[in-house]
C-alpha cells in the first residue's frame, strides 16, 4: 500500500456533501476511481445519518433535501431516519456508480512542494493519493463539542453527548440534566421527560424561539450570516444559532408543561449533580451534553489553514488560502440543501481550476 495513486480530485466523506460533490464530478465527465476517489471512514453508507438515534424518525426530521438526481420517495415517516437515509444513500451510490471506498480514514493532507506539480498528498489508513484538487466533506458528527466545567471529573453519574444519545428509554427513572439550547437539546428533553424521574434544562444564553414560518427568505438571511463569518475566517456557527428555535406545537406544549423551563448554566459539577454560585443545587444521575459539534477538519491541520480568528477563511466553498481545496458542508453549507448546492459549486470551480492549470509534469 505504499504506492501513491494519482487522481484529479479526492473527495473526503460520503455524507450528503460528499455524495453531492461526487455526483457533479461524475456528471461533468470525471470517472470514478480513475479521475476521482471518494473516501469515507464509516463501514457503510449514510454519512452521519447512519449514527442518529432510533427515535429520530424520518417524519421528525425537517427539511431533509434529497440528493441531486434521485428523489427519496415513499419512505415511511415512522421509520428511523438512520435506516431510511442509509438505504437511500446506498441506492444512490450504486445508481451513479460512485464507488465510495470505505472504511478509509483520512489522517492528513499535506502540500507536496518538492515535485512541483502542485498536488496535495492525502494520507489515509489505506495508503496515499496525490491529487490536484480536494473536496473535504467531513461534516461535524465526528467532533462532538464537550464544554469543560469545574468538578466535571468528580461526577459519579453518567455523562454523554448527543452523538451518543441512545433514545429516551435509557433514561427511565433517572434524574437528567440536559445542557444546550439548540434543536437537539429541546428534542432530547421532550422525549426524555415522560420516562425520567426529573429533567433540568440549562443553557448558556436564554433560548430564542422563533414565531411564524421559516420561509426561504429567512433561510437565506440565516445562511448569509454564517457565510459572512467564514468569509472573515471566524469559526462557523450552527444555522440554528442564527435562526432561533422554531416554536412548534411540541415546543409550546413543552413550555406549558414546564419541561422547557430553562435555567442558566450551572457553575460547577459535583459528584451528585450540578450547582450554581448562589448555592442552588440539582441532583442528577445523568448529564446529557447537547452542546453541538465542530467541523471535523483535523486532517487538514498540516496545511495550516486556520486563521487567527480560529476558523478557515472561505470564498464560497473554496479555501481562500489554497484554491485547490474546497470545504463542502462547512459553515453556510452545513445543511442538506446547502450541501447539495455547495457540491455543485465546488465542482464547477475545480473544473475551471484544472482547466486553467494543466499539470507541469503529467
Ligand atoms: C441530529 C441532527 C439532525 C439534523 N437534521 C437535519 C435536517 O433535518 N435537515 C438538514 O438539512 N440538516 C440536518 N442536519 C444537519 C445535517 O447533518 C447536514 O445537513 C448534512 O446531513 C451533513 O452532511 P455532511 O455530508 O456535511 O456530513 P456527514 O453526514 O457528517 O458526512 C461526513 C462523512 O465524512 C466522513 N468522514 C469524516 N471524517 C473523515 C476522515 N477523516 N476520513 C474519512 N472520512 C471521514 C464520515 O464518516 C461521514 O460519512 C442535522 C444534524 C444533526 C446533528
């Protein structure tokens, strides 16, 4: 496996963003396995959907857009989205012959300066590829964000993150503290409350509930805000952090029932629970951190793309500091519709780049 294989494009990740990119590569004449490869470290299809909890049914996910070129029709809304979408991605990969290679874990991407033909070296668990362009579509699921609080290591109960959420039954009879004011935190609370002995909801900032429908214009405005951040090289924020939480019937009911009675963030964790500065305490068996995810971009660290602001400066889907590299599903394109559009935009840009820059030594 020491041979370095040469391709025009490496796509890292086969979630919505990677598959959309692969589809557009294929459609515009790039041949899978010859001109481009798609590498994914999961054992099977589905991207992060594969790992989502069983109670997140297809009927409860909102605004899941189909991949380009193939509708997702007739799915039973009562089935877990992890099953529905995994099967759909599997069909999609076969239908378009995308030949995703898995499990292939990409560990590092480096600039190859010495041979001078302008390639990037993609190092993985299954050997290396030298590529003229890169689409990194690695999502966020692999980088759950756990904030640190004093006393955390002394807690005698169980701590887990949304990424490990097993569904509500596991919390039967337990006292649960849920941390986080996003969509996952509120969904977890609404599900767990009927099973748990008690639930407590804490968030850093008061949650912002959004009245009224979330139309296309509001969506565009939210995406534009995240886009502006990444253009400045700041870390992207989740789209929910700029749109607020939709005030659905379930959320209204949760507020009325007192399940969504938000408390400010606690100040420390004790062996038996959590504690505020004013001496108030809540005893807990479980702390569930619904504190979000960060972009999974550690494999790009050798390229030193991070700006002083803490993010990667972007121009559309292209990394400002290196036009060979595109991040799809990053920041403003971290939604199913955004990933679709970004895949197409990245491929258009890469085609132009490759046409303008023929290899020095082919
Ligand atoms: C609970 C939850 C619910 C959501 N619901 C919706 C919704 O209803 N509608 C919506 O539009 N969006 C939703 N989102 C956002 C959604 O996840 C994205 O829109 C989209 O599915 C992400 O696609 P992606 O391809 O960017 O990432 P992923 O689906 O995470 O795919 C990334 C892929 O990259 C692979 N990978 C990562 N690192 C490496 C590496 N180093 N080497 C090789 N492979 C690697 C992973 O194995 C994975 O297959 C939700 C997110 C969460 C957390």
